[in-house]
C-alpha cells in the first residue's frame, strides 16, 4: 500500500475558516439557505426562468454595463439566464463557504469550468500552463492538444518553479490525482508558483478532507458531477476563487454559454447538505477495502492517499478486464463519487485519450483499476470484489506477508 499510515477522517467539528464559528457539517447544511426562513420557506426554490421582466430599461442597461466592466453579479433582480440564476447562485455561495473562498462560479461541467479558466488567462496573453501529471484524462488532452490555444509544460512538483515563464498563466495539479491518487504538497507548490495562480483540482478530496485555498491555491476546481452532487444524476463543474477572478469567469461563462441549469444547481445544493456524512462513511468503507486488498495475493499494489477518502486504485496480477466483467454488485462505469460503488479501467476509459507512453509514465498502467467506494455494506462490497478477482493461486503468499519476509 502506498500510504505510509491509515488515514483518519477529520473531526466533525472541523472549522471551515478562522473567521466563522460554524463547523463544516453545519455550513454544508445551511450555506446558501440562510435567507429561507425569513422568506417563509424551508426548501430552496427552483427558479427556471430564462429571462426576467424589467420596466426600467435605463437601469437594466447600466447593470449590463457594470457586468461588462467587472463581471460582478448584477444588483437587483436577475436579467437573463446566461448572466446568472438565483438557484445556481445559492449553490455557488454554499460551495465558496465550504472551500473558504470569496466566490465560486458554476458551469455546465467540470471541463467547461477548466476551459473558462484557460480562456481567462489566455485572454490576458498568458497561454502557457505548467501542469503535473497525472491529471484527469480529458484535462490532460485539453492541455496537450492546445485546443484553446494553450501550451503546456509537464513537470513534477519539484520542477514547477523552473518551468515558469513570463507568459505562464496557470499552474495546474490534482491532489489526490486521478487515477493514481498521488498527492502533492500544495503549500510547497503554491510557494513555487510565486505570482502565478495555482489551480488545484479538488474533486477527489472535496472540502471535507482538504481545502486548497488554505494552502495557497488561488483557484479550486471541482467536477461537481462527482461528490458534490453525489448521486450520479447531475453534470456540473465549479471554480472556487477570489471575487476578482470570479468576475472574469462570469464574463467568459456569459460569452460562451457554459451555464449550469437551475435544476442542476438545486440538486447540487441538496447534495452539499450530506457531503460530510457521505464522504466520511464512504472513506471508512474504502479504508477497510484497502486493508483487505493490500493483503490479497491477487493484488500487486494498492494506491490510497494519506488524507484518506473514498477513492482506491489497485493493480492486479491477472487480467483487469476480467475483473471488470465479473463484478455484480459494484457497477462497472466511468465517473465516481456516487452513493454506489463504481469500478473502471482507466487505461481503457478515463485516460484512454492520453498518449499511451505519457499515460504509463504518469503511473497509469494497463493493470490499474480505479474504485470509487460507495455507501453499501463493506462486507457485501468485499464479497463482490473477492469473487471478481478470481481464484487464488495455490500456495500464493499474501502481499503483506511477502513484504514482511523481504525486510
């Protein structure tokens, strides 16, 4: 097992920032909803309007001019669905609270969110990106292919400072990384970035386990499709950041149309209310499965981050495709972070689009399987994995005993 210790879940009373007395679990339930009781409501309303009436066209013109200048959310009633939506704004407010940032801007998907960040920096003439592999396969492809006019330098965390150039607009890392779960010292990388913004993809950790802004990251990216939604029924992305950068992101979102649907915003806000409970319960299941996989002779190696979490990757001695084909309770599917357990073969799906040599060089081997652990009973999950891994070789020595004998 890669982890040097068994991670523990953060305490329930962990505080999200020094400036508030509300714990993360409390903020997850109440952020974005603080005005409801005063409005005589308990559940957040869903505003499906695409446009809004205005009888003062001069005032509306002034508000649109203000938005064009700064990207700040317009004062007063909404104007048009592409400028913003009250239901989506509730989710943005809540996520910013959980990540400890001034603002957050939601998009139609995680890739739309990353694209908006690249467009903001590119519009300033800062098209060079420094990135650390592995990243999510489509993020890797977006940078490598230069689809938005960006140029990327791949490096390890220790090489970030040396890779910076005058036109570097962004440093991008995932920690824990997809799918190897490799971790990065975020504070050290943020220091190496100097004045260049550090973007951390925090999808795997969520603010329950890690808040990158506290370690110097200026931008925190989530594929909100995953743990923030948590039920496999919403597609979304979000960037938590300071208000200055948020204004630029809103301008790009308005111009490109990568808006989040209000119903998705509602589902995400609802998902946040159970996020701490879900992450801690799934993490406990994952830690138990890690211990069993690490002791199993059919498993060559287990990857699990020091901070814990519900994601596990493991390499098998046998054919990983046969393991995928034999699961019955666990769902063989792309994506992650749902209440049910999912398994996939990254080299075939999530990272297929990455050049094979680059993929393997980043540790994404052909025998690697990625497991997103859900909320089922851990004994049922293990029974399914045990069956899917196939017969044990006669006389095989468990990995844990083999390692102990080699010392």
